[in-house]
C-alpha cells in the first residue's frame, strides 16, 4: 500500500500528472509575461486551489489554477473634455485661443480699434 506523506507527492499525482504539468505551463506563462512587461514594475499571480471531497470513506482531490498576468501593452492616457455632450481634445477655456479677433471676414488687416490699441502700446 502506497501512502502519500507530502503535499508535493499528491500534486504530482492529480489527474495522472496533468495538473502538475499544467502548473508548470502557467508558471512559464507568468514568467514570460513579466519579461515582456513594458513597465518597470509588473506583477503576475498564480492561485492554486485544492478541493477535497469526502464521501463514504473516499476522498476525491481536485485541483484548480487561476492566473492573473500583467498587461503586455501599456497605453498612455489621453485627456478629453466634454463639450455639448461630446468629446473634444480642446480644453473648453482654450477653444478660441488661436483664432484672430477683430479681423473682418475676408480681410487680412485687423479692425481699426485693434490698430489703435497696438499704436498706443
């Protein structure tokens, strides 16, 4: 009769060794994702869950694994402002910042009152 004396032995026997191989694959995926991470600091997470079901003297053991890998692509944020219920890349206080004021349509000269202001300055 073979008696298991360690958790490590039990893990190696789950699903005829498939669970242990699956854990190895998940570990490799996590390491590869960390190496490919574009940021200076990344985190990966591997969660192993062992479920023990007891029924009539028999214990069924099932393993589950979940991974959380870092994003492989980081995108910088882009600021938008809401104007009239729509998105705009222009700040609401700066929308008319680069338009010429006091220039009559079709003219290349400023209006008379702007010339007077410039001459007196």
